[in-house]
């Protein structure tokens, strides 16, 4: 094996070699919503293709890559297809490996643990997260910004509901990948996803499932993230039949589709298999519609809804299928919010030192929402929903929730 | 995925075609590997600047130019089509206030202090036309690496060759109010949207104005609120202010990209960035689908019409294989302009290379020709720098040919749909 092919082999999906395609055109820098507002982040090209060449051996070039939120816009706008965000994600993990991961980041990186610990003491947890009496000391001690949106823990997990929900027999079957947030914080969303899929005449299989490892990955703990992603892929592929795996948490679906393989380099056969048959919920519904199989027995929904496509949804490169499907709903006035990032970046904007940056990045989106003054804001990613709702005061829901309503659901 | 029209490429040609098609009632998806040429472009609309001598009037020079270059892409839309497409563009990019016309080129400064001819400039460069001479103050920002006012001013003073009118220049440097880190243009632009920053810059500038009739600044005067930034600076200084575009990223180009992208979405079109068109399927004389990349698996997009606007050799629209073969990678179209065995590159970097003019040739509707001589497919069109026969960087014709061919392809498609419906 020659040097180059050995390098490719080790690189999995060839992230690092792609930096040779960089022509320093700066398109990524001018598109980066973070570099525009903070001097802490000099820009994706600078910390990516440029500094990557100096990252040899034990020492990273500098700290600034920690101020990348991992939104991935740089990779999407790059005309040379350089995997900029992926290079930076790996560099961040390397940095964390050298300097250690703070306790706060270890906690934020495990929403499943937060959910499991919070649930038995749910009233206390939910009260504590809503009062400055706790949030101010929490900021001082742990570095979780006092104003950052923290979701409320639900009483009954989605998993508990799913275990008692019989699979409705049908010829066409799908696997539902609900993710941690649906499980612990928004179980109602999961029930609506199941109802909408069953309404299409599908049998919905819901295997036991854990976290995809995305928050661990973005907080730089790659070894744990690899374990999580592999375990999840095996859980999802435990249902035989090569069924479509449908995700309603858009960033976690992207983790399965690409990031676990491309960034973490996981090549477990179960993950490779699942990544090829994972669909975002609206991607799947749009496919059904194009095949003439989507039910269109909608009741009119006389509302104005503004849709924000989050970064990780856009990184799936499937367009905006939520808009395509919701356009079928009579009475609904849809507004497309043409903004790339709300600023939260998963757990980025929760951190004390990054909260203000996060708010500055989201400012243009928040202004657009206030100007549009919709009845509802729609967004496919949970952390973005919580952040936007907290920042604007508008109700923010998953677009699937609105579709559920259009099918007459309550 | 299903759409009425799939446009491949998000540069000037692709976005133009996409907007025109969406406004014509088609469901349009514009797909591109990344943001196209616009973030790197000066934001001016060049139509014909050199042929090969400096062109004072594109309208006057174009008939002779087309006679001398029968293979030039301007032949596709013709002169009338070019004028229509420019009028359409000025209306579409209305928020940026483009001005000028084809009867007279404007001569605007480059960041090194040269003068270059262009047909249309945005409002922020309305006072940049120094073809008639003038007395200008060039103001830079201390520490901003991409703009050197003394160099610019000195060269500009020499740029207007005798007997052309004299340009008198002075150069100053301003201190940036507050820190902007290492001052990338996009961050300066954003900070300038703060009126307080503008007030402090204008306060430094005002005592230095002297007899200057206009003030030239680096092209960082805001992004979203550029109109407000520009108007406010002119108001504070009491005289015209113009931007001088420089090294990328280019704010005037980014603003144009923002504007066209918005126009596409407003017309109901979809923009899919980060996805690359890989290959196409054909059924007899029709393109059936194009396969594009997604996060995990490629997907086939079926459309009634396809517009190929992937750019030329420099942007991957045309590829040269290691064996020297030229190839159009998505549809496998034959590439014209280089004789078999002909050396593609000349000796001098800045000289004309035979490879510069290679590309696709089309029929009158803008459909690329296949190997058999007729159109490769009845529903495939091509526009922009992927077309053979032009030398945009030397002719200063890039935006003109992208606008005219993108617009023309869309007109042809909309016209055919109308015929089919009738």
C-alpha cells in the first residue's frame, strides 16, 4: 500500500486530505456566522485548512478552534468540497484530549444521563433550572450560563410509552429513532411522530435506544462518542428487514447518516448499514408524497408559521422537505426564515463564555421572527427550538407537530 | 426528489436562470457544491471592457465584436437579449441600486489603483467612475491588510493616461474605533452597521476632506444594512462616498449573492448548497434524472428541465483528465475549443491560454450540442462560464455573459412550457 492510500485508509472518509483542495478563497470565512461576531474565532479557514498543517504531534496551534460551534456552514458553502467543519471538529477533540474536558462539558455531553438523573427528582430539577437562586450559583460553579435555555424533564419517558404501545401490524414497516430529547424532554413529539407515521398505514417499530453520541463528539470526547454511536446503530439494526430508520431529531439523524462515520471514523458494519437507510422524518414524508402515498386528508390550519431550517438539518443536504410537505396543508401561511444559524450550536450557547456569542449569532434570526410575528415558529432541532423560544418568547415547535395538527390530531 | 427544473450551479448564471424560472411558475431547485463565484466577485456587472482595446461603449463595440468572434456566447442571446437580461437584472437587484447602461462603460478604481471598465455598478460605487477625472480622497483603515491607500492613490494618479482627464488623489489612514481582531472584511462590514462606529470614523475623516469631490473607501460598508451605511456616511461627510472592491471575501459580491438568493427564495425556488451533481440518466433524447450527493447516500432528482451552470475549467465545470482529455463531468458533454494534440497552456501565466476558451457549444436555444451535432438532450440547457468561446477575465465580459445566457436559457424553457400548455 502506498503512502497516499494508507493515509486515505486511516482517514475513513478522507477528511484531512480534503484540505489540499483549499484555494484560500475565504468563502467559508465570510459565511461563518461565528467569525462575524467574535474575535475569539478567527474563521473556519484559519483554524481549519490553514492551521491544520501545523497540527503535528502533541501540540495544537491554538485555542480558537474551541470557539467553533460545529454548525457546518463552512463545509456546505465551500466550492472545493473541503471538509472544514469536520477538520475543526477533529482538531477540537485533539485539543480536549491534551487539555482535558471540563466537568461541565462532560455533563452537557450526556443528555441521557441528565434525563435519567433528573427524572426521579423531576419537580425539584425543573424548579431549580427555572430559578436564579440555582442558576446563578450554577453559572459560577459549573459555567452554565444563567440565561441559557434548559429543557424541562418529562414525567414519563417516551420509551416507557413506546413499550406499552403495540406495533400496529402493516405491510410496510419503519423503525423510529426518537433520540434522547424526545425520550426525556419532549415525549409528546414522539407520540405525534408515531401517530403521523401510523396514519400513513405504516407499522412503527421502536427498539430500545440510547444516545447517538453527538453531544459527546461536539464536546471533544471522541472515544465515548464512538461507543455511543456504535451501540445505537446496533440497537436500531436489531429490528430485522433493512427497514427505513426515521429520525425526528435532525442533528442526531445527521450523526447516524454521516458524522459518526466521517468525523469519528466509526466503521462498525451496523453503523455503515444504518447510515445508508436513515431518513429525516420530513425527508421520508416527502418521498411518500412523491410516490403518491402520503395521506392528504388535512383539516385547514389557519395560522402563519415561520420555518427555520437548523444547520444540522441543512447539512443533511436534503433541501427543506418540511416546507415541501407543509405546503400541502390548506390555510397554512408558511414563511421561510432565510437564516443559517440560531447560534446555540447544540451545547455551545449554554456555556458561560459562549452565551453572548450565541445570542449575537442568533440576533438576525430573532429579529426576523419578531418582524414576521408568526403564530408559531417551526424548527426541526430541539436545542435550537429551546434557544429560539427563550430568546424571542415565541412558541417554537417541531414542524411535525403542526403536521400532526393538520391531520386532526390534538 | 422531484422538481420542475434543476439548475446546477449557484453563480451568476445559475441564480439568474433559477430566479427567472421560478418567477415563470416552475418549481426550481438550484443545487451547487458551494457558494459560487459571487463572494469573490467585485459586484460590478462587466459586459465588454476590452476587445482587445479599451471599450468606451459596449453597445457600439458589440456588433463588431460579435462579427469578429462568431463563437462567443453573446451570440446565443444576441444583443437584444443581452439588453433585456441586464434590464431584468437591474430590477431584480433593485435593493442594491445598480446604475449605468450599455452605451458607456464606467471606469472604476481597482484596489491597486488601476482603472477598469464596467457597465453597471451598485449604488455604493456610483461615485467611483473616474473616467472623467476628479479629485478624490482615498481613506484606508490602519491595520486592514487588504487595502493600502497610499499605493492605491499613487497608482490612481497615474492611471488616467494622457490625454485623459486628470485624477488628483490623496491618501489617509483612519484608526479603527475599537478592536476588530485581525480585521477580516466581513467583521468590519458588520461593525460598520453600528452608527456609533460610523460617527467616529466620519469624525476622523471630515477634517481631512479638503477639496476632494468624493471619498473612496475599502468595500466593507456593511452587508445587510449596506444601503443605510453608505447613505449615512455620505450624509455625515457631505459628499459622495464610493467603495473600492479588493481581495476576497468581497462584500459587494456577497451582497449581490444575498440579493439573488433572496430573490430565488421569494420566487419559491429552493437553494441546495453543499451537494454535488454526479451523473445523469438519459432516455433517448431526454435527460431523465441527475444524481446528487447527500449526507449519506446520493439521490436522484427528476426534473422536466435541467440547466448546467457549473462554470468553466477553473471551477470544475470542465475537467482535464491526466491523459489530457477534456470532460464535462455531469452529463459527459463533448468539450469544444481545443484541437486534438493542441497544447492547452501558453508560456506566460497572464497570457491567453488555449484552454481559456474551451467549453460547451449550444444551439440557438442554449442547449449544449452532443457528439452527433444536434442538442445532446431536448431538456438540457447550459449557461455561464461553462460555454466555449469567451475569455471573460480578459474581455471583462463575465457577468454579461452569465446573465445573458442564464436568462436566455430560462426564457427558452418558460417559452416551451407555455407552448406545451397551449
